[in-house]
């Protein structure tokens, strides 16, 4: 038993990285904790700065950021929590597309509105409330 809570809480605010992965957070990005910004934390993932929601106490500067594919969206360059991506694989789904994209911090899965094509460069973003930061796994 890892977490006892309402289904909504377990889905949206998993207690730890194990529960996050089980609940669909398919992307886990390794990052370095840079500091706090209000109730958020600032992290750096291979040169990309992200604001995230802290989920566990951190005992080191190494953190793991969990991101759900459906929480990604297209962004304009320079938007908060935006990063460049090159689309590698596209699975067309009508109103949206499931993509695998190469980013500065590795391959990510993203479910984005509309169509895109393999090889295209796009900008993705995730809201700080949807980017969950966990202490480094032991």
C-alpha cells in the first residue's frame, strides 16, 4: 500500500514516484533543484528550466519530475514551462495525436490537440501544477 486517498487525489497528486508511474505519469525527467518560487520549485533539466509542484521533501538537489502525456500542450516559444521538441513518432487519433518527441532532457510522450508530422519541430509546455517534482529515488 503506497497511498490511501480519494481517487481524484491519487490520480492528480500521487504521493510518490511509484504511485505516479502507476497512475499514468509516463514521462519522468531527471533534474536539479534550483530553489523555490512561492509554493512551486524551480528545476533545471539539462538546460531547460521548469516550475513544478513539489510532492515530497527533498534530501538532495536531484529530483525527478513526473509529466503525464495528456498534460502537455503546444506552446509558443518563450511561454512558461515551454521547451523545444522534435517529433519522432505520431499516432493520429482524430482530435489529438499521441507523439514521441526528442527534447533536451530525452524522449517524451505527449498527447496534443490536432495533427503534427514526424520530423517537425514544435514547442511543448506543461503547467507548473501538472509538473510534479519528487525527491530522487533511492
